[in-house]
């Protein structure tokens, strides 16, 4: 009996050992990436970068680019594909977040988020979740011909707020009018449709930004106030009274006219954006070393720490409904894009500045100026004008009032009415 029992136990042990020999450790799932790209013009660059990442890591990265103007519809269709849905997508504004917030993975603490140099372009959930990260931006401000500024005996270091800007501008004007200097301070502030958006949109951003910052506005408000319209008046008066174009002639002054005045060396200062770099350096042959962009100073308290007016609707989100493996693969890919040599080179070439620590400099000096302001800890003047209701109609009212005020046929009160009452009216109409 004892021999039989011993034999049975031996067989059990052998079976257990054999079973153990056949047991394999679970294999960790390898994820993949599916990026639904927003910009058709960057498709080839993304395809090449994805192929390089797959070659280096073995991780499959698929890039699909929506046709121009169809991103929203394409994203809706693709998100219905369950396990085959995009793992990385665009969600660029509050309206997008309202729609896709439930699909946005909280990026707080992720490696890619920790590489960011600012939160100013990101979108957040109600509890502070980092749902969308802005990966590139555009900027606008006052473009400066530093060579002419030096010829006038001044430097960028002198200009730190509205008062110092005003001092430099009015000195240039006085010496220009006396014949000492061959150039004006500012280019024309045309109210023709090719130019007026610079002021009814971009310059109008200044009073809107500061009011919204004070009032903690995070969604389109039904009404606005005149809290910073005196500041708007100060900078507008500085523009129109220190140019070679008579304020009574602004109704017909064009965008091309202002660009030519600056490009041909007829003015030191020119309000516009980073998109002007190519025209100024290529069309007009300006030396990039003589170009800079400074903030639009309007006399707001603390504006010495203002950066350029920067904004974007180019934001990445990660699909929270994707598998853990795909989320990890996507986060790894995003980190590589903003830190690797290949990734940062592509981003600089395709998108200009990126708000990440490893960002490469671009040839566009305006973008590099924007990055330098951020690196120095200045606050970004974000694009508050994105909240404008019935934007074309509201701006038309502001342009009409500004034109009449400048020509002396209307009052500043009319401009205030166009801003404040016009906003309420257009919000209700919207």
C-alpha cells in the first residue's frame, strides 16, 4: 500500500513539474498609434516621421489626414470605429472640448506634458485635467525694423511698456517732421478690408484680453465692459498720429500699403504677425537680422511682463477610450516627437515654434522672439478675440466707428458703443 501511495505521489510531482515546464510568462501587449491629422499641408511630413519612428522602435504608427475643412466630420466618423478609432486627435478649442471631453485622456504628469514650457495653449477639464495640449502657435505684435530704430538713436531695450514706446515713437515723429529722419514711426493703420482686421481683431484683443483675465472669463460672455477701452484709445491714437498717412485718409488705406511702407524702410513699427516673415524677407528682401517683434503695449498695469499675443487651435488629445497599450504607445510617440532630433526638426520646419523644452529655433525670428519672451517668464497675451460673437458683424461696427473717430467725424464714445453694445447685440443675434 505504501509503495502504491509513493508511486502516486511521484506521478503527481512529475505532472506538476511538466506542467510548470510548459507555463509561459504572459506577453505584454504591444500598442500602436493612429493619429488623425488636422493639417493637409503637413501630411507628407507626418507620414515620413511616422515611418521613421516605426523603423526605430517597431511600433506601428498610422497617420490619416482629413481633407481640408472636413476634420470635424472625419473625426466623428472615425471615433465610431471602436478599437480602430484614432488614439491621437485634434481638439483645438472649447467647443471641441465640449464635444470630445469624454474621449480626452488626462495628460497631467505624462512625459510629453512635462516637456511643455507653458500651459497657455492647453485646454483643461472642470477639475483641472490636462485634456488637450497646444503643440504650436502663431503670434502677433508690433514688428520693428531694428536698423531704422538704431538710426533714430534708440534700441529695443528702451521699450518695456506703453510710456516708453510712446516716448520713442513721438521722438521719431518729431525728428521725421523736421526732416532729420527720412522715415515715420508707424505704418498706416488702414481701415480698408485688407487691413482693418489687424485692428478690429488683433488690436481689439488687448482690451478684451485684460478684461477677461481680470474677470476670469473662460467661455464666450454675453456682455463685455469698457474697462480697458481707454487703453485701446491710447495705442490707437499713437498709431494714427505717428504715421505718414493722414488719419482722415484711413478709410481707403490698404494692407499692401502698410506692408510696403515697412518693407521699403519708410516706417520703424508695423503691427502684424509671424506670417509676415516670408513676405518681408523674400518679397522685400529685408535682412532677418534687422527684424524683431515686441508686445503691443497699451498701458495696462504690469504689462512690462507681457509676451507677444499668441494663440492656437492646434492641440493634441489622446483617446481615453483606447486600450491601455495603445494609450501608452501614443504617449511614447508624442514624447518622441517633441524631444527627438527628427521630431523637433520636423516640427520646426512645419509648424514654427513649439512650446516644448527641446524646441528648435526656426528661421522666423518672430517665432524665436515669442519663445524668448516665454522662456523669460512673461505672460502670454492669449487670443481673447476668439470669443467674439458674430465676428464679421461685430468687427464691421468697430471698423466703422474707428474710421469715423479717426477722420474727426465721430467720437470715441461711438467706438465704445460699437464694442460694448455691439457685442451684446451680436451675442443675442448669434
